[in-house]
C-alpha cells in the first residue's frame, strides 16, 4: 500500500492491524520473506531512478497479496493513543479511591488481626521490643502512618471488638488502604504491558476493583495491603523492564530494573512469602540471560555487563534494603518489652530496661544461686512452673506442670541445690561443675524438677517432667546430672556462655523443650519433656539469670552481640516460630484447596456490624472457569502447531496472548502451590497475592476471546459485537460487586438465611457465615 502513496501522503491505518504488534511479533518480516521467495524470485538488477510521477505508473499489488496482510482481529483505532491510555488509568484510579475510602472509619472498633498489628505499631511508637514472625517493614509503615496522624501509641489493642473511643485509628487504616488503592492501577498497567489492549487493562482493573475480598483486606490495619502492593509493583516493574530487552543499558532499562530490585526487597521485608515474587523475577532474569547467552552477536564483555548489572540491581540492592530495614527495626526498639524472652540472654543484654542490661551477675553458677534457665533453641522459653496440675486425661499421675515460657516472671526462678547422693567432682568450692548431680527447687511452689517413667502429655516417646515434693523435699527422681556441651569433667558452668544438658540420673533422659504448645489447660505454653536421645540439640540450655551473693559479679555487657549476630538470631527465632504456628482452640482456619473455590471466609467483625472476608463468588468462580478455558486454548495451539495448521493471520496476536497468560499462571502458581508444603496454620487471606494474577488472567482471556470471536463477523458488525460484549461483561462484574459489597462495608440485622436479611438468598454455600 505504501507503493501506491505519494511521498507527502500519510498512510491511513489498516483495520485490524497494529504496526507495533506486527513489529514485535515478526509478522511483517515473515510475510516479506514469504512473498519474496514465493512470488518474486528474480535476478538482482541495478535499481534505476523512477520518474517523478512514478506513483501513476506502478500498479497496485495483486489483490491476493493485500488480503494476506490484513488481520481479522478487531482492534479499536484509539487503542494506542496516549489520551485513551491515560484516561483509562485515571478512571480506574478515581474509582479505586472512591470504593476503598468509603466507610473506612467503620467499624469503630478493633477488627480481627488489627489487635496484632495495631499493637505492634504502638510498641514501635513507644520503642518497646516485641517479637513477631514477620519482618518489620509492614509494621513500620503502620507505625509511621499512626505517628503522622497523631497517634501516640497508648491504645492497648486488647482484643477484637474493643472500642477505639477517642483513639485516632483512622490514620493507620488510611496508611494501609492507600496500598490497597494502588492495586487497581497496577493491574491496569501490568495487563497493558502484557497485551497492549486498553479494554483488557480496563477489565483487569475493574475486576480487581470489584473483588470484595481484596476490598475488605485493604480497609484494615493489616500487613496484606502493603504486601499485595509490593507484589504487584514488583511484577509491573519486571514486565516493564523486559520491554526494554532490545534497548539495554539505557536510562529506562536501569530505572525499571532498579525499581524491580527495590520492590522485591520491600515485599520480602513485609512477609517472607515475598520470596515467591522473588522467584518469579528470578525466573524471568534467568530466561533473559539465557537468550542473551544464545545471541552470538554479543561479545563476552557485554554478556558480563548484563550479568553484573542484574547482580547489582536484583541481588545487592535488595540485600542492602532488607538488612537496612532490620537495622531500623533494632534502632527503633531500644527498650525492653514483652518479646525479650524469645531471644537469647546475650540479645536481651542490649535492651534498655531488661534485667540483663548493664547488669552485674556472677560469672559462674554456684550452689545456693537463684537462677533462670533459658532453652537454647531459637525462640525457646525459660524453664517455668506454676501451681496447675496436669489433667487426668493427659497424664497417669496428676503432678505440677513444667513448661517453657517466653515471658519473664517469678515462676521462672529456681534454687540450685546439691543432690544428697552427689558424686565427688574433686573440688571443694561451691561452683556447679560438669558431672555434678543437682536438684532444682521451684522458688514459688517449693517443688523440685522431677521426671519419671511415664509418657509426656504430647510427645509420647518422651518422659513426663513435673514438679514434685513439698518444701523442697522429694526423691531420687529429682536428681539431674550437669553436662557442659563441649566441656570436660569438672569444668565450671558459666553464666550465659555454657550450653548445658541436664541428664535425669535414674531414667537416663535429657531435659528437653520444643515449639509444641500445650492446650489451654497448659496455658498454651511450650511443652517440656525428658528426651531419651542425648544428642538432640534441643536438649541444650543456658543459665540466664544468676543471683548469688556469695560470688563476685561481672558486667553483662561483656556478652552483648553485634548487629550481624542479632540479625542472624532474629531470623532463627522467626523461622522456628513460623514453622510452629498452630491453630488456637476454636480458631477458624482454612486449607489451600479451599481458596480457589471460595469455600469459606473469615469473620472480621461481629455483633451488630458484621464484616466477612469472602471473595466475590462471581469473580472467583468465573476466573476459575476462564483459567480452564485458557488451558484448553493452549492445548489447541499446541495441536495446531504440531499439525502445521496455518494461522498466520492471527499468529502474532495468539503468541502474545498465550505468552502473557502463561506468565500470569506462573505468578499464580508460585504464590499458591508452596502453601501445600507448609506445616504452619493457614488462613484464607494467604491466597490473595496469588488471586491478583488469576484475576488479571481472567481479564486477558475474556477480552482476547471476544476479539477472536469478533473476527467471525463482517467488518460492519465487528464494532457492534465487540463493544456489546464488553458492556455485558462490565455490567456483570460491577453488578456482582453491588450485590456482595455488604460483605466488605458491613452487614447488620438478621443472617442470610432469614428472609428479612439484606443478604437473603446470597448464602450460596453452607460454609459461608454471612
């Protein structure tokens, strides 16, 4: 067609053809080579200058050739204009602000996990040290929002349902909801980058906008809004960076690669499940490097630059950010708090107000000392007892409970005594040494640490440990032999430094603790048993508190660890506690197979203002169906390729559609399937980062299917069918949101099984508590 035009004439657009898409997919090159080989094979001759009016003498190309370059796929003419693109982006952003800020101050009481993360924000503001299984960034963001809105950290966040009264809680909810708001424009941008269709991008943004579960999670003081935002931002920057594959080392190339590294670091700094988006970006990076390695036109120097550029931006920069966030965490929490007991004695000595901070203690453990014994496992508790007895159905003998407890109180204190039948260790002093037989008397109850040949309440292969006797008088089952790990017979036990085992003299088992929590009868404290396996690392303990006026004291500052030691220990404690998270009695949990089918939700608020975390069922189930349709399409393409079916007319469109869909499925799978391998307790909200990918896939499949079907119609009917189909789909999506939005904005009155309820007839599954 260009050969028919004058030099100063502008080529009009061809219906159904997008020049950018043609260049990207290589259709133009394929056609050119095909036509040259098949129809114009002739000798090369010198090109003679054409007359000035050459366009009047050259006939148009044959009709069959013109037909071959016209794609039947319908594309609106304004699809690639900046005005349409930014208008769509502005529209979905305004809608996101409107739906997310609506009724943000309701309910005016603590809802669900606000009791945890609001409390953490309060402790950050007060500077009190606490322990949580998640990295610090999300809680630092909430605390910062609280400070900026005038919150002073004084509210207790005791339990769900507690009234906020005059507490300025709105600022913290606003800080979280802003992250939830920008999920919508990010969905728009990601889909645009993948398929270059404004209507697909609008549809993706609208689906995320109308997903009621995402709305619910966005409006509360939770870690989920920043987590999902950073996942989506990482994905967008990674996809945008890939679009500059042919323009390496330019400003935009560096910019989006650096942003990708920053956002994946932030994701990991909110929750460790951010590792999944790191894997997604890592796989994209490996693919890019592999393709570059196969480009023989690139020198080894250029390949090396590509490799180290990615190491810098995607490994070193995230590593520095992650380490820096923990540095800020330790700096902010300078004072002793309720999380001290989860960490080692050395770690606690760095916290102002802790009994070990600048404390003077005896260097060695002596007889007559009042001590506390700390389990050496990461996150281990202090040896503890209380007057409660083991219940009849859990133990053959009802004796006093012995547990491990992370919080400090007087029930952790023990008096060190010689066993009456103690063996001579060859010394005359009062120091406790390797090989000594000792008795530990509980200060508060006057009962001795005791074990006998009865199974432990939870770990049946171990022996039960109890408190026994009266006023410190017991029997020989109270005798324990001291063994110093790595020490020699006769070595004295050092405070903090010595890692000791306590071997029961009669049964030949070792004092042991682990992360298994006792039921409510044991106050949900950690189980302590006597372990027959002597080489188990969970048999190790160390002396933490040590009060003995008969021995000289030394400064505890000698034991203070450096930043790297604190960082390593914090991660060991987090990992241990994360793996041991179990459901509490009566707590509503879920399983991974529940999530894609929207099997059950999670109550956020009860009473007269009920909020229920449940996905929009139309969008959940619809996206599942579209996921299966996409897999069928992929199978059809594989069969067509295997049978050499010629679909040249639409090959570029199909290739972009398939590759984009497979990328989103990879993102969904990486954020979903690892939960099947986790032993910790799981909740419905864990699915929502994966949900973002499946919702964007649904939008792409819907819009691309409409465009494929539009190709079956005559040119005049194509716009009618295309726009009518989109109007219908948008109407269904928005209508489903209007129907189920009381789940997010609050329900009152009777439940859904009552005809007077506003949700009557909408309880489609018996497992929904609406």
